[in-house]
């Protein structure tokens, strides 16, 4: 465990503020803080664990900056609270970056961290597991775990033992382990040998007695090779049998398991839906469940009553329920702050009122992890402040903690909101940045490109109050590129249609000589800023996917310029792509592959 001075200095490194007065630290339950900015030498923290002491220093730092008096007593409403960081979608945090991240968690009083690693950890017996993916070595995981133990932060492995193993199963040598797609073959002894090797490796690296075994979204389990080998088997029975084998192995290695709960709800739903209030889970399935915590994950609902109803349904299962909410890092480039705010405030209120003991702030990296985890830290206080101050904590308290933690001003969430002008990401900045200039797969009827550009331009002006640094440089370029791309899309088709009517093709030349070259330059600058941020915090493996995307977009801009030049010069009679009507809203435009082309994808 850490001494007081080390805790104090680490919190100062997080906030950038060294307290210029002594602080008395005493031992006691919970967290009690006394601080008066008029009499700073009398500051006192009473706590009995490192993360609580760190939170005390953090709260005093906040109070000093805000010039407010503190006389508060706080206790944890959640026994365990902390984020789950997705280390499986290319972005694998460097060891030193994970340590720095834990300092941020400790400053908020958070005491848990999950590393979500599908195949990005070492299994000595399986050299292809995480090959070329930046996987953690056993020694690296031990270093991270040792640092967590200093803080009293529980570092929990979060892995997969059924589905979401596509990157490992892609190798031909592993075909015998596959049911189909990304799902392991149940009832195969080869499968359980792999899972035992997973657990053996993890046990040698983690001190926690808990493990998250995944098992979510295996919608087609038993319907691939398993069906060919064994015929149709009731899938409740199949899932229960597999869970029993896995939990037995967990206990062999001293782990208490938890799993995502969705498959039990999906199999009981006529629509294969997780959030189906009419789903029927047979009592025979519930009674046969082994001792395994159920993790209810929900990042979507805005009504506290819905979370309440789902938690009651989970209680029927007779297992301990954990709640996993989400800080929206997976919509591309910047956090989706509005959706986090609208879904997590009701979700956390419900979790607190149901006395849920373990609460997880998931931060997924779907489609390549374009958003840095550190950019999401402003919203970690939704979880920490609900934990320490209770379900009725004000949004203002959450915002003030986010400001002190990150150094970003109070308008940071609203700036990020500008990147997502539509309520459910139907039209977001990611699809704007990656989309093709001639065939933009954008829901243009949600918002005009001119309006989107104005929105982004206003956000850029608001960033003038942001602190200097790599994050601000990156954010400024993200919004600049998106703004210029929106203006390009707003003018390109309109100008082309005008030339078809008046025959003056020269009006298109400005795109070749001015707009596209400027956008190419800005795109290159964004790529460099993104690369700088990535290589500071993550291993280099995985960056190649984003580098290829930037290269593809830049190359296509050059190609589009040639297409327009040919039209302006009279070498071609038309630009056929611009004569097709854009698609209406509603088409899938989340993944890079779905916004760059409507053509057939490689399989």
C-alpha cells in the first residue's frame, strides 16, 4: 500500500495542482474531509484505504480551485466501481499508460479496473493467440497488477470463453475450435483445453479472485459445426452445460466468475432480443445455474423505470447482479457525451437504489478504437460521484469533478456533442470524416451539411478555452476536418448540378485547386495528431488499421480530384456518381466499411 506523500504527489500529477499547505491524514472508515480555504493549514482527511485518501486530496484540490468550504462525510454506495477498458479492438494500452490511468481512477476514489482482452494476452501454449496484436505478456500483466495492488484497486481480467474470438479463430490452424464465426465449439475437449490454458495464464498474472468470462452475443451458438456434428440441441441446455464446464475450471484456478447475462434473455425471447420484457427464462434453467455473477449491460435506455425492471428480472435468476453501463467511446473520434449523460444518469440511479455492489463503466472500441480512453475521463465522475455521493448527486458535482480531473473547461461535453448532431448517432462526425466525397453514405435528411458545418465551426470556436496539449490539438483537427468535409459535400453536388444546367464546367475547378488540396492537408495533419496520441498511450500494433483508413481517404481525395479535372477539361461528359440520389436515413453507417463504399466487401 502507498504512503500518504506518494498518494498526494500522484493526485497532484493528475490534477496539475500541488497543494501548498499540509494536510493531516487520519485513519477512519469511509471518507471525511475538512477544508476551509480561509484556513488551509487545518485541512484534514479521514480515510482507511489509498483510493479514499486519494479522493480526499482530489476533493480538497477541487475545493481550493472553487474556493469552497468542505465538511463532508462520504461512504461507498457501490462496493466496487471502475471502468472496463476495451483492449481488443486494436488499442492495447501501454503498461505505463495503464498505470497513469489508474492514478486518475484513484483520484476519483474508484477501486476497480477491468481489462477487456479477447485474445490480447499471452497464453504460452497457443502462440497464435493475440499474434501481431500487441497482446500483453504475462510479465506486463503482473506489472499492471502490482501497481493496482499498491492503490488497492482490484484489477479484474475480462475475457471471452464462448464468442467474440474471431481474431483468434481466423487462423486456419484453429478451425477445429470453431462452431461458426467467432464462437467456440461447445462440448469439444479441445475447447476446454484452450479455456483451461486461458485461466492458467491469467491466474499467474492477476491477484484478484474474480474473473469476467464474457459469453455475450453468441446468438448462433450451436447452429454451425455443432449442429452438423450433434444435431439440434436445446440452446438453453447447451449454454448451461458450457457455463458449468467453464465455472468448474474457474474454481479450479481460484476464480469466482461473472458473465454478461444477455444470452439467457436472448434465448428466452421470440425476437432474440436482450431487452425484451416478454422474454421467458424457464425455471429449470434458473435452478440449474452454477454460482456465477450476472452482469446486466445496458448503454441505451434513458428511462430509469426500464433499468429498474431489468434489474428485477435479473434478481429472478438468483445470482449476484452487477451493472455495466457505458461511457460512449465507440461512436468514433470523440466521446458521445450526450448519450452517456442521458443513459447513465438513470442507469446509475437504478443501480444505486437496487444496492448493486459492482458497477462497471464500459468503454468499448468498436470498429478500431478511434477514440482515446483518456478523452472519456471527463465523464468518469458519473460513476464515481454516484458511488460516493449517492443516486441524487447533482450533475453539477459530476461536471466539476470532470473539470478538475481532466483540465478541460465546463463546456467540454457540449463541444463533443457537436460531433453528434442527431440523437442516436444516425448522422455522426465519424461517417462524415470517412465517407466518400462522390458517394457520401450520410443521412442527409437528418441535418443539412451547411448546418452541420456551422455546428462544427461553433465548436471549434468554443475550443479556444481548452488547455494546450496533444488532446486539444487532436480534437481541433478532428472538428476542422469534419467541418471542411461537410462544406465540401454541401457544395460539390450542388455545383455539379448547376454546371449540368448552364454548361459552365469551370465552376467545378475550385474543388481541384482549392477545396480538395486543403482537405488533404488537414486530413494529413489529423492523421499525425492522432498517431501522436495513439503512440503515447497505446502499443503500436493496431495503429496500422487507422493508418490504412487515413491513407485510403487521402488516396480517394486525390482520385476524386482527378475525376473532377477530367470533367472540367471535357475529357468526360459527366460524373455518374454525382447523378445518383443519396440514400435516405436509416442505412447502417457506423463502420468504416459501411461509410466508404456501397460495394461488396471482402470476406
